[in-house]
C-alpha cells in the first residue's frame, strides 16, 4: 500500500440514553460537544460528536445513542477499549474527579512507561486515560469542571480484540500503512506516521474469548485519517485492487468516508480531514443546535419530533 494514514480520525460507539451520554462525555470527561446531528441512515437517532475545541481529527469520539438499544457484548471482532491521552501528572486528579461521578477506576502501568486509568462509561463502554511519558502537545478543551492542565488532549489509541492476529496485522500494515512497534505477551502495538498519542492501535489476541456483539456499550467502528478526497479515492482503489470489499465514498457532511472490515471483524473507516465542523455553524457555537445535511433539511420538523429533547450542559460553551 503506497498510501499511509497519519493516525486516528475518530471512534464511533453505540450508546443508550442521549442525555446521559452528553452529560458523561461533557461533564465527567470534559470534552466539547462539537456537533449535534443525526445518524444519516437513521435520522430518528442523534449522532453526537465530542472532541477538542474545534473537533480536530484525532480528538473525536462519536455516538449513536439509542435509548432502547440492547446491551452489547465485548469480545473478538471489535474494538474493545478506546483510550484518551492526558498529561502525565494528571491521573491522580482524574481518579478523584471520576470518583465524584461514581465511576470506578483501575490503574495500571505498561511496558511503554504509560500510566493508564481504566473505567467504563454509563453504558459499559470500556475507556482508558493514558499518560504518555513523552507528553502530548495537542491543545485541550478547557472547562470549569475539567481545567486545561488536566484535560484530555485527544485520542491516544484503540484496542482491537481478535482470535488470530496474522490477518489483522496484515491489514494494519499493508492496508493502512501502520508500522509494527512491539509485542508484550498477547498484545501487539502498531503505530501510524510518527507514532505517539493519537496514532496507536493495540491488537489483543484472545483465542478463547467469545465473539463480540455490537450494540449499546460497544464500538461501532474505528476511523483513520486521510488528508483529502483525492487521497481517499486513490486509497479506495488500492484497497479494491488488493481484494478488499470497500464501500463507495459517502458524504458525511463534515468529512467523506469509506468503510471496510479488517479480517478479524472490526469495521474500519477512512475519513478525510476536510472540510471539518465549522462549515455549517460558527466555531464558538459548535454543537449547540441540531444541524442536518441539506438532503435531510426538508424533513427537519419530522426529525425534531422524533428526537428526544437534549439539554446541553453549560460546559459545552466557552468559558
């Protein structure tokens, strides 16, 4: 593969109650709700995007929150942990902060010298905060509840759970252009571009684990970055030439997307960095109003009637 990704673009998961979801990710985790829109394939459901101040690629966690969604099952064939990057000296603060929200955490240290705080969101989605020893220069979103000195800098990594690693490793290196870094027991680490936070994926090999079921509390797909549409189109052609079953290029309003599954079962996406989230509302007002793509705008009244009311916490507004 001649084209290589520079890192993670976003992770999309399935949630339950949308109000509970917004409260947790904006208040407990201190992320900004950068876009309130709908699932373009199911407009009666929100699509909520959380990230840094402008929703830059690599900072984004997004959700389809269905209030009556059945509970998912963690297992092979899916991304089982989404990790965020935080400052190295902040884990003690985060442990105390999350405890005030009733969140139980566990702290571990891995062979890369990374201190990690693991926990779950209200729907059971597995999350982690990772303090990388080399630091993370990305600018955080600053709120009263989560001040900048402790705030999340963006995505750190994702963990893919598989029953066999060879084919998945081949897709990561040959299909996405990642590099193999090292292996620790049954965990293999790969990196994109220059590596570091926002450009990492771990492959966890668990042959005896059950097959995962994608529903509430699980990741739907993992998206990787492409700089522009021209690169994405060329990338798609190369994947097809390699025998990968890839979707057509889809307009997601804030980026363009292609989707395909890696051999272990996880749904992957390649998403463009452009055009970004400020194309339909000012930067200072991101996420405050329901935004619809032009082809759904004629249905706005019906869509708004189907959606549950969403009260945005004040922490979504600039200080």
